[in-house]
C-alpha cells in the first residue's frame, strides 16, 4: 500500500477549538489489545475524491466521490464497480456528499444520497476570460443574488444488484443553499434504532471576511451568505442543523415526537432536532441508546480577541435531547462571541448564551432562541488542559460510531469486547482515531488512542460493518481530487490467519486496441505463508479470466479498464488489487504554464492563468477548468472555478486568515478530452504569498 504517515489534505471544512472543565481520568478495566492484533486491508486504492461510505448487510461497501461517482466494493469478485454517476453542481464544496442505506435495506434496497443537483445555476463562460459568471457577487441586491439560490437534496434510489438506479429516485427533502460562494454544505446521513433518519447540514456561510471570528455581516447590500444568523441561528431554516425525520414508503416524511419545535409552531421547521451548529460534517447514532455523537467544526481565529470573542473551537457533543448549541453566538453557555457591526467595524456586547436573540434582518425564524447547550468536548489548536490526549494541530472533529460488540456474531474479524460502547472520535487534520469512555450524562471520562501505529490519512468516514470490522475512507493529502493516498480500507481484529496482501502490475500501461497486456502478481505475499488462489478479472465483467499468478490478456475494444486480481488463502480470507488501464486514446497532458510554482503574489491580486493541453485529440479549451483553492494549514477551500485555456482569478482577500503564516493559493487545472474513451489530465501549482 502507498501509505505515508503524514497528514494534510483539502476539503472545505474549516476547523479549530478550546477547552472544557473536567479532565479525562479513570483507568480502563483492561488494556486494549495491541495494534499487532489488527490488520488493515485495502479495498479500493482509486476511490475518486472520497466523501462517505455505507456498508451493506452482505459486506459490499458503497462509497461516494464528490464529483458524482457512487462505487461499490464487491467482496465476491474483489472489484470496485461504478454503481452510478450522479450529475451534480460542483462550485466550491458542492457535489455528492452523504450516503446511507435504509434501516430495512435487506427488504427494500433503498440507498440514500445527499447531493447538489445541477439546476440552472450560473457557470463561468470561457468566452469572457476576465469575468467569472459562476461566482456569486459579494455585494448587490436581492435580484443579483437570486440566480445563485440552489439546494442540497436528500433522495433515495433503489440498488439493483451493483447498479444504483437513478430513475428510481424519490426526492425526500431539499435544503436551500446560496451557491457560487463558500462554505459548509455537506451532510451525513444515519438512522436510529426506531428507523428515524438523521441528516446533518452545514451553515452554508462564508467565513473569510470575519477575521476568523463569527460571520454575522448584516449590511443591506452584502450577500446574505456572509451571515450565519440566517441559517444556524434561524429556527425557520434547515441549515446548520441536525435534522430528524421518518421517511414513508412513498418518499414523503413525518416528524417524530420530541424534536426541538412541535409541528405547527410559528416561524420554525419541525424537522430540526438540534441547531446552532457550524459544520457538523460527521456524526453517528448509537442504535442502542439513541444518542447522536456529533463533531462540529469551528472558525479559524488562532487566538482570542476581547473585541471579537474566543479563538476557534472544535466541539464534540453527545446529543441526547433536542438542543441549541449556540453558533454563531456562543461556543458554550459560558463562552460567548462578541456582537460586531461590520458596517462601522465596532464591537458591541457579548451575546447572551442563556437567552440568545437573533436580531439579524436575514432571520426568518423566531427572535428568541433556546438557551445554549454545552458540548461534552471543546478543544483548541494548542494543548487543551482538560483534554491533553487530543494533542495539538489543526481542528477537524469527526463524530464516529460507537462499537456494538455482539457475542453471537461469528465473524472472525469482529472487534473485541474491549471497545464495546466506546464512541470513536476521529480528527481529519491530525490523522488519528480516539476512543471515548463515557460516564454519567454522557460525560467523557477518559480518552485513549485507537490503533496509534496505524495510518489514518485524513480520515473522512468510519463505519462498523455487520462483520464487526471497522471500515475506513481516507481522503489523503491533496486538494479536491483523487489523492495518491486516498483509499477505502477495512480494519480487522485478527483471530487466526491474516489476510493476504496482493500486488499487481501491467505492461504496457496504456495503448490502443487491440492491446495485449502482460499482468504480474509479483510481490503478492501472505503473512502466514499460506498458499494462495488467484482470480483475475481483466475486463470488469465479473467473470474470472485467469487463475494463474501471472497472465496475458488482449483487449479488443477501447475503454477505461480496472483489471482486478483477487487472492484468497485456505481460510477464505481475501484481498484484491487493481490497476487503472486506459485502452484507446492517450490521456491529455495538462500543464499550468502560468501561474508558476512559487510565483510571488499577495492575496487580493488578480492572477492570470494559461493552461497548455497536449493531446492526440483536438483540444477544446471550453472544457478546461481552473480552480482556485485557499490552502490553510491542513485543509483547503475551493473559492472560484473558471473555464478556458486562459483567464484570470482574483485571489480571495481573506481577513479571517490574514495573520496566518501557513496560507497558500492553490491553482488546479483539469481537462477531459473527447477521445474513445474520454481521458483526463490535471496539473497543480501552489503559490505562497510574499513576506510583508
């Protein structure tokens, strides 16, 4: 496996945090099993830009990529199959987000997807290189902002075999968004033990003109996307929330008893279970207790400011009742932000966390809000005394699942009883997984490292499968693409034999049909020294083409193939490996001629770009895209996408990050040709602002 122990990547999920009283203590009754008792098995080394996963009852694994792909890892063949490509709007962070299976999936085959439908949202016109029509205006009138009103959509689709039937779509709920401007539109989907569906939603608010503190800009001519009061603090808006609904057979839904607002309450949405959240990108419902473990990202300020409020805070909460968690007014009941007038640039009084009031002109909900609930864990960039086990670094809190040990489960890979009931907390920027032990009232009494010697390279999603193994989706190090270290993997607790480790190579690696390719399994090993059975599927039809360790195959038709080798030991343990094999036209060579790596610039500069594409097909410059990403520490925010071989992008003047010393401007050029089959190429440069 191509795993590196470094951590850092992209994705527009802003992060940070602070402290909380009461420190972890209480020694465990027993020591955890050593890391050597576990094994990490790679399931897909080419998952696209990975976002979310869901494990099916038969141990197939659905996993999504942001640009629309839904894939299935199939244990029968070892193949990774493209189940569907969902058309999506992709400006900023939009695309395919969450995936989950129905609580009664074995009977009804429903798969839930949270995604951004294309609609008729404006896009950049390559014919006007000096203007990017796909960026929403930052100032203007309601009429100027109206074309960028969009939605994130929760739908469900039937899974027929290994095909997700897009024609079976039932549209369940839509969450309004302000498109063409960053950030926080993603969502996670999960179910409780009663079959209620939970959906998390970000605050859909641009944080980059708020000096790293709360974005509450109320100016009349300002794009409402700069005011989080219109969403997370709005009782009549679904953004910045944890929603809870019960889906009916026809795709409509009812409201379960016990949400934050009773159905029919004026100026409220009854779907809301918890509010006051900034970017609750990952959560998990404990099916046994009904408690929802939520990680919530924070703003970016590195230090507190008495005129603006506390430094950024990352939070983890055990949501066991409807509540308001305070954003953008308070981090906790005793940690308010300061009211700030963006027109006059003057500070007011701290917000009242016991009785917050939403006076924003962008608010369509109740004026008086529920009191602010305290999160169980709050942590900072630096060492947090109450939770020193969390360490230091960036802040990307992810709420993971609690393991449910089942003594009746005969799986040879299920995790041990030691982890029973422990919620997993994983940190996207710090590349680790921790286990929380909970005491009375779901307070965290101890924190321990989980498999500290294992690599978790920007973990994006975790889920325990029906076999009791932990399935992990990793984003890897890079910006809004399929990164070299991205992967889908399974972590087994080893009982007896270990799983073999396959290796595969192909010669040549591309060419036009008819193309004869020699395949080799050299380097394949078995940790126990067992003899192995080999099964090659060269053309992806699900039929074994060869059972020899090495084989030769001729591709008679052009296509993008993923030849797969599955190896199996005498106990039935298996693993597979793939190669990406384009047969047909050559992939285009994409080069960012300008800007160049390390080119001096200052934020606010308009940077001209020129892209060179060399291909064996006619080059269509209208299909070239260039994305500007603000790189910040271990993550990135895509802020603008332009089209064409030439053009210009204005680097965002970012008050929220202006004092940071780890900012970069990342430019990514991409092109897909019209060959048979179509091939893609990309290039990336990183610019560091000039000193001073």
